[in-house]
C-alpha cells in the first residue's frame, strides 16, 4: 500500500521497541556513552527515544503529548556530543538496525535518517 507509513510498514511499535532495546543494550556497555546518561535506569530514556521515533515515522504522537515539541538539538545541549560520541551512538544504532532484518529499502530509509540526525546533534567544535 503506497500510503503506508514506514511505522506501519516495518511492523509498528514492537519493531521500534526492539530497535531501541537493542540500541540501549549497546549503550549500557559503552564506556563513552553510558556515563552521559543522568539516570541509573536506562528504561525511561529508551522509552523516550522509542516514542520519538514512532512519532517521527508516522505512528502515534505519544512522544509530543508527553514531552512537547521534540527540539532535539536543544534537549541535547547539556551533553557534550563530538565526533566520538556521535560515532559511538551510530555504532550501536547500526547494530540495532541490522538486527531488525528489514527489507533493504526500509533499512536504508531508517538508517539515512538516523545518520543525518546524529551528525546534526553534534554540538562541539573540534580540530580536524
Ligand atoms: C535524549 C545522548 C543522538 C533522540 C538523550 C540523552 C542523552 C542523549 C544523554 C538524555 C537521556 C534522556 O533523558 O532521555 C545522545 C548522543 C547522541 C544522540 C550522545 C549522539 C549523536 C540522538 C539522535 C536522536 C536522539 C540522533 C534522534 C534520532 C533523543 C531523544 C531523547 C534523547 C528523543 C529524549 C528527549 C526528551 O524527551 O527529553 N540523548 N543522543 N538522540 N535523545 Fe539523544
């Protein structure tokens, strides 16, 4: 169905939950990323990212009803995100996307967005 959202096409909420759970399993073991998360329990952060991605890809707007406008760059301002943090984030996300075993066109669409968004979130200038 041409009008299907990517949210629907890849299996709805359970697929996004799986993606983010795999991603956070990686973050939990990452020496650079884990200390950046203010809370002991990564569950609430995983829930926020899941709801955001669901909303972005055409699913229910639960993220905004709970958190308001995403303004993601502003929400990331308290964290130092340089190339190393971005690349670590993308490494765990790449593994999580691969684990979904999606058809190539959906995997590519999802990944292209995540990669662009991660580059956009970098908020410190570094020497080349
Ligand atoms: C929140 C790190 C990229 C989406 C957070 C938090 C940290 C963080 C430490 C706070 C945990 C929490 O309270 O939720 C990073 C790092 C990134 C990155 C190091 C590397 C580039 C991204 C990208 C997206 C994203 C690319 C979206 C595609 C979110 C969302 C939240 C969040 C939705 C919760 C915002 C809220 O409602 O408060 N991130 N992030 N992040 N991040 Fe990221």
